[in-house]
């Protein structure tokens, strides 16, 4: 079966894509949904002064607002109806996953299969609404307190802004679920991916313009291009890297027939946590700079002192950034992968790791291996994120050339291509089955 799959994979071409009608429908649906999302990022909130908003955003663009603006495809800069983007849904998903590992009730729901997952998804939606209401209220109050941005401040503006931003997040959550079920790829990841990619040409054009004006040297621009290509290659290599644990299944008898023992592998990804650690670490470290940008004091407060020492590109910022990436890499890996549960499932199925006793010893062994490869995964994330961060900080390059954005773009692209690959393989297998049946009927 493996050799047949490899042979089919080698023969995949655009001709096979043209014949896969179901796959083409999914691709067109995904493109249409992403087009709707991009249109929404250009519809501004009512009652906003665009010029005053642009000036205010420029003052705070170096903080967390600049990072969120990158994820939202420029919606924060324009204060569009999708300014909150899908981030409340991502935060709610992470919180529910964390609570699932802490609360026995939610853990029991997770083990119930599809029915339990539906209930957990519903809890995630409810929490998304609460987070979106809280964040949209903060945005509305912040806009109203900033002089000149809101044309008619008052309760009506607050209520309309909260309803609009929360509604925009809920629509994107629904749109992401529709892409996942009826399109290609993970809808939530594709929404963030499209936001980054949409503004990437503008960031490249701005960088080239700085080079033309002499603000950035030609050598630096060429260095950035080489660095981006190297990072893409490195990310692809590390994201595909796995540590495979050999699993043996003993001989078994079904009726009067004896079946030989089988072997398989338990794949452990080198980077189980994905892109979550850099996103969380960046948000936490840029928060003091964002808060300080809205202050009107003389700069002697605690927040201003933190901003001085934890400013973007400072040595303390780099140290804490690396430490937080490592922390969240281990933290999120512990949430999404449970060695004890995996060992119990292997024991129930009769599988075992050669030389390791089933049960608790297997769980300890898997945990040890996972901890070791997570050290490598966390180091990989630190390297990917810190090297471009130095260029972003010292050469005044946009966020789009940072390690986080490149990591998201490459990871989502790999996942989407893998799904297209899977659909093409399924379509080709269906064609082979039909031909085999046709030949069988002719022989009869």
C-alpha cells in the first residue's frame, strides 16, 4: 500500500487536479470565503475620523497593535469591522484546552468522542463571545478617550462599536468553521495566513522604497531575501521532522485463524506546539509598550520604565522573548499531548514499545522522549524568531519579515498543500477502484 501511495503521489499533476471536481469546488469555496474576509477588513466602523486614527496608530504601531494589525491584514489600522479578527476565538480555544486538562468534567467530555467535542466547541463559542465583548468594549473606550478619533462620543458609539466588533469576530469564527468543513485547510489558520500575505507586497514595496531613498542599504535588502529563503527551508525541514517510536502488536487469533504480529510507529512532532509560543511571547512583551503609548505622563511610571528596558530590540527584550517562547513551547505541548492517555490507549489495543513495559513505564518513556524533542523544538523556535527580530528592530523592517509571520505562512501553506495532496490521492484511488471494477465486470 505504501509503494502504491508513493507511486500515485509521484504522478500527481495539474491534469489530476482538473479532473477532481470535488477538490475544485472546495478550493473555489475557500477562495470565495477568504475574499469575503478581505472585503470586511476595508469596511470601517461608523463614526471614526480616519486621519486622526491613522496618526494615533502610527504612534502605537511599534507595540502589540502592530502585531495584531499584521494578523488582521490591516483591519486594526483601518479600525474595520474585523479589527478583532479571529484572535478571541483562538484565545478561547486555548483556554478551553487548558481547562480540559485541569477540570475532570471537561476531561470526561473530551473522552466521549464526537458528542463531547461538540459540547466543548459550544463552550469555546460562548467564551469567544465573552472575550470579544470584553475586548471590543476596551477598544471602544480607548477610541473615545483619544481626542479627535470619534466624531460623536457617547453611549451610542460604545454600544454600536461593541456590537459591530463582536459580530465581526463571530462571523469570522463561523466563516473559519465553514472553510474547515467545506473548503481546504484549517479555516482559522487560513484567515490569519491571508491577512499576513495580503499586506506582504505592501511591506516589500515599502522596504524597497527605503532602499531607494538610502535609508536601508542594498546589501541589507539582499541579506533579508537570503535570510527569508533560509528560514523557509529550515521551517519546512523542522516542521516535517518527527521522532517515530516503534510499536509492536502481538499475534492474535480470530476464530480459527492466527494473524501475525504487526508493527507501526507513534510519530512525535519535533514542534508539537506550532506557532502558539511566538504569538503569546510577542503579545506579552509588547503589551507594556502599547500601554505606555496611550499614556500622557512624563514617563516616570512603572510601565514607562518597563518599556525602557523591555523595548523592542533591547537585550532584555530578546532574553525574555526567548525565555517565554521556551516556556510556552513546553506549556502548550503538555496541554495538547498526554503521554499517560497515549500509553493507556496502546495498552488497550495490545500495543507495546519493545523493551518497555506497558502502562506507567510506557507513559514515562514517551514523556521523556517528548521532553527531549521539545527542547529541540523550543530551540528551533527561538532561532527562527530571534534572528529576524534583530533585523526588524535594528533595521526598522516591518513585522512581516519577523520569524512569527514567516513561521505562520510556511506552516499553513504546508498544511493546506498536504490536504490538497490527500484529496488528489483519494480521487486517484477512486479512479483505480472504478477501473478495477470495470475490468472485473468485462472478464465475467
